[in-house]
């Protein structure tokens, strides 16, 4: 039987259809399986990250209590508000704010009863529509006494005010230096005395400083309100003196009570030390509002801003995108799309140096330049594979040029960290990775536009430096609950340290078998994991805060708004770099 050409083509088409149908069903099955796997991973990630967020909220709820409910009740019985109540009353109702150093002191000073939030609350918010830094001593924590970390946090608040030329308000209620730790707070450059130096410098810079004495203000601490532009004192509860009644009695034999010595009436009517007398806490805070209300407008840096748009991609999906394990790969662009206005991102040198993402976007209307670690494996045009989260020569070179461009165009920089470090090995060394890395560090160091750093995952080794770690003066640096900060990852570091310790034990004649090695590793790993925790970093003020990822836009927006108070005066100069 012979088929006509037409019949042959018809049968051929039927076979193709059958085969295509089979192929399509197979493809659909594969896609469905991949979708299920992806969906499962998304859900696992989401559950993990929301658990971390829940832990953050629980820790914050505990920190907010300061020295505990009994001490709060005692304060209320004295007719006083707590530090947080004072700040909340002072700031404009229903306005945005960010809190600096909430977890400062976490896990520290256990032998002294702890120091929640460093014994001081610091917020950046709005008073009568004007952005301000507010610093309030927490009298429920050791009567507001200054621990070493308290001084560090106060200095950080002043640094923010000075960098951004923001008005700063001090709500003073402190017993002075915590004497058992006086050697760690008194004499050094970054200790207590630096605060008064900053007071003087801010005054010369024309930065408004207002202080309200709402409790004790003794010894060296008495200089803080008096070195401010305007000082208020609350009648009956506020007092200022270099030495209290007991010390005066011991030193010169004079018998006098604290109110007569340094109360509101004394300083407002006799000494002239303070400018305003308030009847209670609320009256003092109302007077501050009225003072701030009359401050004139500020010179602007002129950063570009248009009407804000929400991200087109749902920001809540960040919880599912960010992997549970810190070594897993993911596409950082998917994170960026959920941070920027309308999910729009203009990539710079997209096909070159792909292990770093660079480009322009807007956050809450503000124009920004973003430098972010790409966490998925990428392939170069030469066919070479590059690991996610690693900085290579080409990516460092790209970032250097991009940072220079942002400085040229007066665009604030946002660094999104999930970095394990620079690439190592003979190929990288021969390719000049040290030279290219140095160029990037140079550009970050000499940048004059405001920089903001978000640590979403790993922040290891020199990668922390190149991506604008704390040492490189970001205006704000904050972490997500998923962050880790260390010289290297916990597992790698623990293996190295366990090997060293095992060798040391063997040299002493001890038998170290596999079980002993496993025990050493587990012990060291547990200690190291504690140190890489974002709370360990936050407690020491290596970061300004640990935040819900969904609050990232607010932090960057308020940070740029603050930076806009301080015009750039220093020219951008990279200095000498190896091309």
C-alpha cells in the first residue's frame, strides 16, 4: 500500500501531536513537582523567619519594661513618667519613629543585675513636625546610673545628631556614673567626658540642644543640661548638683537638704543655672514642644525625592524568599524588588561583576544607589561560575565605579549585606583581588554622600568592611533577625578552633578520639554561634538595631530625611588607588 504525500503528512502530524501531548504532560508534571518543592521551601523559610521575628518581638517586650514592673510602679508613685512614656508623650502622635540601640546591654553585666537597653532610651522622631533625636535616662535601671555601654549609646545618639545636624533633646534622670565600673567609663577618649565635649561642639555647630532635668542630675552629669542651649527642671522631682547633701556633709561639714541644695527653685530663682521651671513631667515636655516649634528651617543637602510608591511585589514575601540556612542560595534581586518603590530597579553594569548588584532605585520617594550581594551562583561571559555572597575582582571594580558615580550625582548609598568575604585562591590572587578589594574599600571610606547599611544575612570578615560595616560610618546600620556577624561562619571557625584545641590536648599527652573531637567541636560551635548572633552585635552597638524586614523602608527613608539636614561640604576624593 502506497500513501499519498498528503496522507503521509497527516499521519506525521498525528504522531507529532501524540508525542507533543506526552511531552507536555511530562513537562507539566516536572513543573508541578518543582512548584511544590519551591512552595515547600518558601513555606519553610517563611515559618523560620517569622519565628525569628516572634523572638524579636518577645525580647523587645521584655526590654521595654526596663528595670521591671515594680520599679515602674515606684516611679509612677513618685509622680514621674518612665523614659519611654516621656518620649512617647513628647513625639507627635501617630508619627513615625525609629529606636536606636534597643538591645544595647543585652546579656551584659549579669553580675550587676543587667542593664536593659543600656539604661537609656534613644529615638529619632518628630516633635511639632521637626525631626529630632531624643535621649531619655531610664530611672528604673539602677536609678539611671551610667554603665560603660550607657556612655557608648549616648555618644552614638550625639554622633547621629552631629552627622545629620538634628536637634537633640535630653530627658535627664540619672544617679551618675555606676561606681563599681567607674574605671571603664571615666577617663578614656570615648568615655563619659566625650559627651560634654560633644555638647560644646554641637553648640558651636549651631545644633539645637534642649535638656530637661526630670530627676537626679549629679556630679559630672550636671554639666550636660547646662551645656545645652536651654535647660528645664521639674519642681520637687528634679535636682542638679555637683555633690549631694551626704557628700557635702562629709566634705565640708555643711548640713543641707537636696532640694535646697539644687532643686528647681534654687536653680531658677537663685543660681540662674536653669531657664524654665516645670510643675511636672508633662508640663516640662509641653515646654520642650513649644521651644522646638519655634526653631527655624534648616539648610538642605538637596537629595532627590518624589512622591513615594509602595513596592509592586509584596514585601511580606521576603520571609519566604530569605533562606532558613545561611549557606543557601537565593536571588537578592527578589529581596530588592520588595524594598524599592514600585519594585523598579535600574541595574548598573548588569552583566559585569554579577556577584554584586549595583543600580538606582527609590525608597519612599528618595533616590538611592544600591550595592547588594547577589546570593545565587552566577556565570560570567567567559563561562566561569562565581559563588553567591562572594566579592570577586570584577564585582569590586564595578562597585568602586558605582560608588564614585553616586558621589558625583549626590545620591545616598544603601548597602545590602549578605556577604561571606572576598574570593580566595591562586586565580583570584593572581588576578589582583587584593588591589580591587582595596579600591572598593577606598571608595566606601572616602564617600561623602550618606551611607546606610542593611545586614540581611551573613556579614563576614573583610566583606563586612567593603560593604560598609560599622567602621565605615554609615549614618544608620541595622540588621534583620536573620543576620550573622563574624570573622567567618560558625561551622568553619569552630572546625579550625576545635583542631587547634585538639592539637593542644594531644601535645599534653591526652587521648583525643573522635568522640572527644566531636565534643570539642560542639562546645566551641555553641560559643561561636552565640557571638555571631545579631543580638550579640546589637548589645555592643555594632549595629543600631534589629528590625522587622518590613520596617526597612521606614529606616532608610527617615535616615535620608535626617541626612538631608546636613549639606555636603567635603569634596569627594578617592585619593591614591591602584587602577
